C-alpha cells in the first residue's frame, strides 16, 4: 500500500539541522491520520549529511532517501523527490526548519476542502537581513509583472500538492525547473496559507547570492518573453532620439549663426550608449539561446548515486523514465 502523504525535503550540507528536523517532522507524523513517507534528497552534500540520513533510514522505515552524485541544486532535488513520491498529498519543505513542519496539518486541512495546491505564503521574514528582504520583495514584484502566469508573491517551494498536480509536473520535460512557476503554470484549484518565516535553525544559507541570482534570472527567462522585446523598444527609443537630434542639428545649421554643436563629448556619449544597449540586448539573446542549448542537449536532470527505502526504483517512478529522456 503506498503511503497517503509524502514529505519531500532537499538537503545540502545540513548536518547540523537534520536531527532536529527529524525530531519535529517525526512528532508531526505521529499526529497525522494516515501513513507517511519521508523522502530526503541529499543534493551531493560534502559534510556528514548522507551518513545521518542513512542512519535515519535504518531506524525508521518511513524514511527513504535519494542521493545525487553531485550538487545539482535545490530545484532539481525537489524535482527528483516529486518523481519518487508515492503519496496522494505531497508536501515540499526546506531542511533548515524555516518552513515549520507544524503548518502541514493546516495545508492538509485545505487539501481536504478540495484545493489541489496549497502553498504557504510568508508574511514576515524574521531576522533575514534587509538586503535579502529587499531583493526578494523587488524580485517577486518584477516577476509578477513580467511572467505569463500569475506566480503568487512571497511564496517559496513550501507547499502541498495533490497527486494529480504532481503527475502533471512530472510530465513536464523542461530542464530548467522553477518549481514555483511550474506549479502556478499547471493550474488546478490553488490557495494560500499564510505563515511567519522563522530564521534558519542552524548552519549557513546554502542559497548563496550567486545561486539566488541565477534562480531569479532563470525564473524570468522561463516564464516571460518580455526581455526579448526589450531590444525592439530600446531600438525604437534610440531611433526617436536620433531623429530628434537630426532635426535639432538641421535647425541650428539653418537658423543659428554661431555653432552650438559641442562635438566630441556628445558623440562619445551617443556611441557608448548605443554600444551598451546592443551588448545588453545580445546578452539577453544569449540567455535565451543558452536555455535552448540546455534543452536540446536533453541531459538527465540528475545523476543518482544511492537510493534506499523505495519498494523498487523502476516501479515506483514510472514518470521518471519519461521525464529523464
Ligand atoms: N538546498 C539544496 N541544494 C542546494 C542549495 C540548497 O538542496 O544547492 C536545500 C537546503 O539544504 C535547504 C533548502 O534547499 O533545505 C533551502 O536552502 P536555504 O535554506 O539555504 O535557502 P533559503 O531559501 O532559506 O534562502
Ligand atoms: Mg533557508
């Protein structure tokens, strides 16, 4: 009998938090009305996380785990968890206890009411520095303006999804996976549960500024074609300015005696401005072409070095074969 609930937790160098995480998740699992599987995905940790996970699996048969051959990133770790989950309701949460497991009964309650995606929306980010809060705030608002689908602001990957939604996500062959976006894209009946985001339990942030920036760029490129149109708009703007300048120069030549043309500085600025505009536009094109290149290569999303706790790897992940090309 497959379990009713699956909990998916991606783990990257979280040795300090796993014990406490397990303690809180285990006490939550006792309170749930039905069977649960806990899927831990080791995203190529370099610390002792994998050993700790192995021990947990030995102590508790509800714990199953996947371990990647290297660090493939948080979104891919969650994707792998979704491929392997067998439950009817699937919950994704972070390992650092910033997503409180105690909120899960509330998510389940909404699921029982008929919602197929219940995402947790952050009301406050306690003790995260102003820079992170400011960048996160601005990013979510920019994304909402640009994206083709409405991706709710201030939501992370912490959510509950119905089996049907997870099947739909697993059928998406895209390499570049921005789960929050894809989750909004598939549709279904969605609702939010609001919560306060706690500070990290222990350890340091695994999403470095570089990783966060990459995720932000990826999400915009995956869900919007507006940046591609930027070249057109900037081109039209530059053409307008050029026309205006031409008319102005003509006027000065015809109707004013002393020359007002200041020469070098104006020309240098114009040349630099146009050069900058062109380079930015080429950069944007490059981002999209790079994405096409990634998709065309069609490499597997992840490489596994260890799997344990699942009845039979081939049998439990029917969607994996399709998705992994
Ligand atoms: N994580 C991962 N792979 C990575 C980076 C992070 O699996 O390359 C996991 C990490 O262990 C944690 C979650 O993703 O469970 C969120 O990471 P973190 O708390 O560092 O980022 P935040 O979202 O809080 O900024
Ligand atoms: Mg965190």
